């Protein structure tokens, strides 16, 4: 009566082993940012740091648009990668690198540091060698250290 059913759930219910289809091996996609994928872990690069948090505010030149606010927290397993893209979607070769500021903060064992960086990329492809992007990043970094 039930032998005509070939469904796996019927076979399991009535004691016959279900045929399992193998799951295809799908490769992982390539990393979007290879520098991020290969960056050291925070706990390896800075073993004295317990946590690190950043508050970022990115503002367009002449306050043309509302500033973009962003917060990031880094634990010991997070990648110690502190380069951020410029928010100007047409910017060429721009961005912000907080690595040096955060390195100095950790080396001096400061709990807090703040600063400002201006994007030195080009405003757009048409403006290469003519006009800089000049988006502005204001940041505040807080660190807690292991005893």
C-alpha cells in the first residue's frame, strides 16, 4: 500500500532510510576588502587593549548635507583595521585612516582621543587634478585597557 510513496518523510516514518541528497560545495565569496580580511586581530596587535570604541561624524564640505553619524566597537577578536571610506560616492582615491591616531593613543595608554581628518581624494573622476573632495571626519575614540 505504501510502497508507491517515494517521499523521504514517508520512508522515515515507515522505517526505510531516506535518500539524502548531498549538499553542493559552494565556495565562499571573495572578501570585499582584502586588507580588512588580512588585518591583525585587535587582541594580537594591541594585547593591552580590552575594548576600543569609535564615534564618527562625516560631514560634506560647506555642510551641503546632514552629517553621517556612525559608531563602532572593537573587541579583542575584531580586526584592527581603522581605514574608512569617504561618504562621497564619487570620491576617487579618498578616505580616512585613523590607524596612526589610534596607534599613538594606545602607545601613550590614553583613554580618550579625538580629532579631525579631511579627505584628500578627488571630488569625482571629472575633477581629478582639479578639485579635492574635502569631506570631513570628526572622531572620538575611547579605549579600555587590561590591568
